[in-house]
C-alpha cells in the first residue's frame, strides 16, 4: 500500500503532466497560426527548459550514468526537438480537430 503522501504526490504529478500536454497543444496551435514560426517556438520551448535544467546538468553531466546511449537517442528523437518541430509545423497545416483529439 502506498503512503498517502506518495499517492498524493503521484496524483499531482499526473495532473500536472496532463495540464502541460493540453496547454502545449493549445499554445502551439495558437502560436503557429499567428506570427510565431515553429523554429522560434521551439527555441522558446526547449531554451527555457534547458535554462531551468542547467543546474542539474552542471551537477550530473550531460549523459546520465547507467542509461544506454541507444535509449537516450530514442528519447531525444521521440520526445525532443525533432518531435517538437514536426508537431509544431504540422499544426500550421492541419485543421484543429485533426490533432486536438
């Protein structure tokens, strides 16, 4: 049985992840259909995240210990900048109902 505080922390993390994903879609669609180009939006998205995580990078290094490089490459390609640029570019051309659900 999980301790109640760990359960609450897990539930809050799940809600936060769902909110971030939902807000990302709305903001990306709004931005790419107005004046911000996908590369500019990607710089904002990944640049801010890089700055926030910079202290962790300086403390632990670029590659986490014990994680295979193949797995790291998959994470970068599947959830990093390439994915973001493709998704952001796609929102410029696809109607909202196509990607929102």
